[in-house]
């Protein structure tokens, strides 16, 4: 009997080691596949275009030059788009939180009248929508066409994020705590401000991250609703530069530079623009990452 148990422990330990090794190898490959393209863009943005096009840039930058970044700093539409994206992200995320957090709290309370039908109506919109043309007509009828509000109000609430918020509050905020606040004289708004929001920091951080990334990466709404280039977010500028290959000669011309030299400079600028566009989200992530795991796990699993 003892031999059998010992043999079983050794076998289990061996299988666990094999499982861990396979996981480590797969995760290492996954990290390499995800991280290397970003790393390559970083080193290519400071390497000479000749070295990049010649395949010499693999692990380290070659013939370091900051010409691409200098041209980016001189190109006004990029910075105008940058400021627009920051505005859309900050104001749009605030609007999202103002709509999502109170709605999630209300739907998490079992005493809410018609709670189930309301939740079903929200869920219905996840699977069935009016489509692009009816949505465009609604935005037009509301007078938001070619305004900054068309970038923020039509998507003010994500039903998926609402469900995650609702689940978090159901599992993390006891009903007795809210009842005690009401006994002490708090109304629903005071309880939300003084009790619910301080206890909901993890889910607020997660929602801030989700919504902010969505606003920062959004370009399709601008493509549909905006006509004035001065209102374009950064992603629309990047779309014209990267996808349509419309690098303006005003960005790359320098004296009597040849067409080939301007094309190489434009190619280097594309790498630099990608890095510049990623910086705000990379700076924001460390401030919310400590709440991110808790908010996602508690908000995604219903006990």
C-alpha cells in the first residue's frame, strides 16, 4: 500500500513537471509572438531606413537616427489628432463611467422594480442592433453629426461592461451594508457616493481601462460621423498614413531630398507614429493594474 502511494506521488509529480514545462514553452512562444513585433517597431523607429529595409534590424537597432521622430514633431495634424484623442478618451470615459457604474449598481439590487425585464432589454441589444445606417440616421437627427459628441455619446454604455459591473456589485457589496446606510439616513444617491463608489475601486479601474482603450483605438465612428479633419482623432490620422499610404510630401521633404529618401523617411515615421500612439495607454496601465485582476475576476464570476 505504501509503495503504491509513493509510486502515485512520483507519477503525479512527474506529470505536473511535464505539464509545467509544456505551459512554460507555450507561454514563452506566445509572449515572443506578441512582444517581438512591438519590440521590432521600437528598434525600427530609431534605425536607419536602409538597415530596416535591408533586413539588418532583428534584435538591436542599427545606424541609430531620430529623424523620423523629428519629422513627427514637426507635423501638425498628428498633434492635433493627439489632442483630439486625449479629449475623446478623457471625456468619453467619464461619460461611460457616469452611465455604467450607477446602472450596474441599480441592476445589482434585487429590490429594483422590473429588474429582470430591464436586464433582458439590455442583454437583447448585445445580440440585435439597428445597424450602421439607422444608427447614423439617429446621430444625424439628434444634431450630433460632425460634432465631438458623436464620438462619445452613441456608445455611452457597453452592455458587457454593465454586466461585469453588476456582477461585481452583487458579489462584493452586501445588501445589509446598504440597509445600514439607509437606516443612518442616507438616500440612494448618498449611499452611492459615500459607500458604493469607495468599495468599487477595482471595477471602476477595470471599466476605466476598458473604455479608455476603446476610445483611444476608435477610428470607425470618426470615419462615419466626422467630416472636419480638425476633429479627427489620432487613429484617423494614422489610418490615412499607414493604411492608405498617404504620407504627405510636406512631412518628409527636406531641401533637395530625392523621392527615394523621402519614401525611406516616411517609412521610418510610420514606426515612430505607432510608438507615439501607444505611449498614453502604456503610461495609464501601471496605475490600474493593481485593481485589474481583482475587478475582472470578481466581476466575471457569479457565485
